[in-house]
């Protein structure tokens, strides 16, 4: 067209765009170091009273048997679990926000967390899934996470496709049903079991050992990988189904992969740590604000940022103690709810537009 | 290449929206679909790119050019739209729809780059070149770094047109392309589209209710009313004062205007 062009050549355009993208690139680089640094720093924080000198001595191979046990068998797996759960929940939140093209979506919106909690509560309270032995809780959490997914998806399917509003509404309904059922279990069980169920629904890493870490790594890792395979599609999906379709996305397959990935990531997370809310909402939001909405950059940022965030939250919950350890889920909820309200007010246009 | 629409019908449970639609669109021409609100124009467009599945009839692409179909179908001469997968369709045709609100703050460059999904270049350089060309043609370069959810309707439209061009399609489907655009950008856009049909030999199908633009730029016109075709053919044969009176119930004069160098519609009133 006639007026002067802002860019004389495509090289000029590329330079300018690269300049913009370098910001996300640096953020990723910084986050990589932040993950390592946070992991290391968190080793110094825990329930048992150990001085900094003790920890360093133990890490270097010395120290007493008790310190050795504390660092290698309690703290290391706990922090590693926090990192992987944080990464999984953040990426799952990111995938859902893109899928529902709504920046308020998060794993709890599809009722996934509630479903997984119900399954785990069944295992804790009545010993369901005993065939899996000591893995009964994680197994039940996965099973119910998938069940919720299938139920929610099945309820939302119509002859003309799967409208997002219907998907969200059935997620809310199914989620409400499962949290009601969880409350019902809490109401009828014996007091000593109740404590276990309640503690678990509040979310904590303090019962995580290496075996829970390996479970989390495999399951959550598979979920993250599935989601990361779809980064290009995520960009297109976040435009809405019709546009994504018109641009060539196979909606059915992509959505299946994303839903499967999400439920693996959430199911795995819930299984090792209980329900921890709002991570899937906060982290993608912050990442989008820093690095832009391109999922090519957002996915790695969410993985790393989620890990850092959760390790820090866990460290904080381990340093404030009233009567024992403060479950980290309480902390993220106290932080997350105000954040939720903040974006709800601040970004009205994006949410309802 | 030709697009052949044969007896397409579409409807929901009780209402019939399209009834036995039949026409052919040829390469290197602009086909206008004209009619009042709710006559089924947009539905027809959605049937063409298989967003909606017709209840009856078929939509056929004949003399399919190379590079559109997947290798297993490559070489076939005529293919039904319903047989193509979404990627093939995205290489074959692109759509600029009426409203395309984007909730996330992608910048203009990212938004146009999404048009390359079905036709990725061998290198990123190739894709950037294609995006650059598309954005320059559509006059969208100035929005390369702006978040698209902050653009006005007309500005967003230019980004969406750039994205459609980045798809490098054989068929361009436009739903009310001049809506929300400033007058100067309306003319720019129509010049661009005329250039595309001439230089790229595209099939352009344009839904519009702007008869002045249709008269001036469309080679063929289809007049629709209540889901069926009232008249179809070359613009000067179809877009007559009598037809306009019949479909829109408006008195108009249609005449050759040498200042315009083509047909001009002057609307007088009811």
C-alpha cells in the first residue's frame, strides 16, 4: 500500500522481533539458574534443627547419620517433589487457559483436582485400590482424574462439537459433585482417619519420599511432554476453535493430547502432594506478562517458574510453624485467591471479551 | 482450478438455511455473494471451508494445484472438500471472518505467523519472508509489535487479512471484508484483492452487502434470498435495478460510470 512502510525489508522485521523475543529467552535462562539455586537453598530449610554448617558438611559427605538421613531422605525428595509438582500444575494451567481461551482457567476448573482428591480420599478412608499396595493413593488419584476427565468431556460433547462453555460448565458441575462426595467421606469417617484425609486435601510435601518423587517424575513428566509437543497448536487453540480449525489444526487430536497431558500432570501432582490450588493460575499469568503469550516461550517458562515458585512456597511453609508444618496448599490458597481477584478486576476484557 | 458447489443444502433441526445452492467459482476472478442479513451467506462460506457439514450436495475442488494435498492424495484431480483434512484445507483456502476477537495479547507478527502452521517453510527465514510479504500487502506491518487485542476493529481486520495471505491459499474466502474499515482502507483492500486475483490467479469469494463495491470489483455475483440463489452470473447481468428491487426492496440505478471505469450502483430509496 502507498504509505511509507515501517519496515523496509523482512530482515529488518526479523531483527526487531528477535529483540522482543530475547526478553523471553533471557527469562528462561535466568529461570534455569533460579531452579538450581532455589533447590540448593531449600536444602537448608526443614523441620529438623540443622545449622548451615551441618547441611554443607553432610552434602560434602560427612556429618552424622541423623543429618545424612535428614538431607538425603527427607529434604531432597521433598524439594524435588515440590519442583515437579509446581512445574506440572503450572504447565497444566497454561494448557487449559489456551484450550479454553480464558486466562482464568486452571486445573481445578475442569474439576480434575476435585476428582483426583475424591479418589485419594476413598483410598485413605476405606482402603479402596488396595490391590496397588502402598501405591493405592496415587493409583486412585489417577483413576479418578481420568474418570473426571471422561465424564466432563462426555457431558460436553454435542452433535456439533464440544463448545467451551459447555465444557467449563460440566467441569464446574462434576467438580462440585466430587468435592461434595469428599466432604461426605470426611463427615462419615472415624476421627483418626479424618485427620489423614483433611491433611491430604490441604496439600503438603512433607510425606514425600524418593518413591513418590519417581512416581511424580514419570507421570507428571509424561503429561508435561504431551503438552509441550503441542506448543504450536496451543498458540492457535488460544484463538478459539474455529480459527484454529481454519488455520489447519486437527482439533480433536490436539484436544485429546492436551486433555490427556493435563490430567496426567494434575493426577500425578495430586497423587504425591494432595490438592494445591492456584499455582496453575498464577504462574502462567506471570509468565505471560513477562515473556508474552507465545507458548513456545511460555511452556519452558511455566515449567521452570512453577518449579521455583513451589519450592519457595514449600520452604516458606516449612519455616512458619504453628503446631507442626503449615500445609503448603493453605499458603498458595491464601496467596492465590487475592491474585485471582486482582486479575479478575484488572483484566476484565480478556476474560469476558 | 475451479470450485464447484453442487446442490448444497444445510439446516438445523427445524429450519432450512441453505437450499440447493449451486455455482462455480473460477480462478482469477472475484465472486460476490450478496443478500440481506440472515439469507445464509456466512453459512455458505462455512460450508465451503467445511466448518459446517452440508446435509446434502457436494463441494468439489477441480484441477487441484500441486502442494495442497498430502502425499497420499497428491495427483488427484478433483477432491471433495469433505475429504480433505484441516491442514490440506488450510493450504487450499483461507478465511477472513467477520469477527475474530483474540483474547491473548499476541503481537501482530505472532498472529500472522500462525498462518504458516499448515505450510511451514523449510527454514524460519522462509516463514519470516512470507509473513513480511503478507503484512506488507495487507498494510499490517505497523502492527507487528502491537498486541492484537488492543487494535481497533479495522486494524485487526488488516492483521487477519495478512494472516490469510500468509497461508498462501488458492482460494480466499472473505466475510464482509470492508466492514469496520475506513473508506481509504476499504479501497486499499479492494485494490489488494483485485491484485491478488490478477497476480496470484486466486479464487476470491466475498460475502458482502455493499452493492457499490460488489458492482465495481466483483466479476461474478450471486444474489441470495432465504437460503436459495435468486440469480447468479456476471455482475452486469445479475446486479440490475430490477434484481435489487426484488431482493432488497430498494429503488436503485445501475449504470456504467466512466469516472469509475465500471458499474456503479446509486441507491435512490425505498
